[in-house]
C-alpha cells in the first residue's frame, strides 16, 4: 500500500508540475497578447480561451497533490482539543465526504467529456478547439484525485482496524501547527547552505 501511495505522489507531483508549466505558458501568452494589443493593435485572440482550459486542468491535477500533502483547508478549531480516536473518526468522515464529492465531480466531468466526443464539439471561437482534448486532461485530473482518495481510504481503514489512531490522523487529518513548523524547519535544514 505504501508503494502505491508513493507512486500516486510521484504521478500527482508530475501532474502539478505539468499544470504549473501550463499556467506559466498561459501567463506568457496573455502578456504577449496584452503587449501586442497595446503596441500593434493586434490580438492573438486565444489567450482567454486557453487560460480557461489551463485553469480547469491545472486545478483538477493539483487536487491530488494537495490531498496527499494534506493541504486542503479544514476548520480545526475544536479538532486540536478532541480525543485522538474521535479525531480519527472525524478524519474518516471528512475523507468519505471528499470521496462522495470527487466521485460526483468525476462522474459529471466524464459525462461532459463523453457528450463532447459524441457530438464532436468544438469551441465557438476563432481557435475552434476540439473540446475533447482539454476536457480529457481535465477529467484525468479528477480520476487521479478519486483514485488517490480510494487508496487513502483503504489505507486508513487498515490502520483503524489495527487501532493505529494516530497514524490515521497523520495520513488523512489536517496538519497541525506543530507539524507545519517541523516541516518548515526540516526544509530549512535541507536547503541550508554549507558553512565555510
């Protein structure tokens, strides 16, 4: 199970880098479009369309890595003072709720993609993008997100069965301020320049 989660992290990180590169390319395209309009009164005409696709694709792929890094926002005002077992059960409830949301989103995104393929949909813009191309990348991000949720759920159930409540929290619970501090200190040590 740990190997699968490690592989999932590698794929999610690659997807994040891909999404980030697309965002950077879209930002460059928008900058060129703005300069071209200002200086030459010419527009590329595709920057707003492409940036919309990039935002959707980048977001769907980033969800998986945010999940593995426990970076999704959760309100934890009471969480930090509750007993460990109750926190682990609340974490499972949150994970199941997330799974339902991800399954619904993936299902609906898949329906949109299949419909676009069936009708050979193209964007109504000068670019005339075959919509199945960006939608496939978009839905693939949701599929990865759903698959990782399922992996985490199976792993968390295995830990619960063994009574490893703290491990459940470390796997799927929100990061505490102490954990974030420890990670920041670890990163600082890792990138610290060698002393002369």
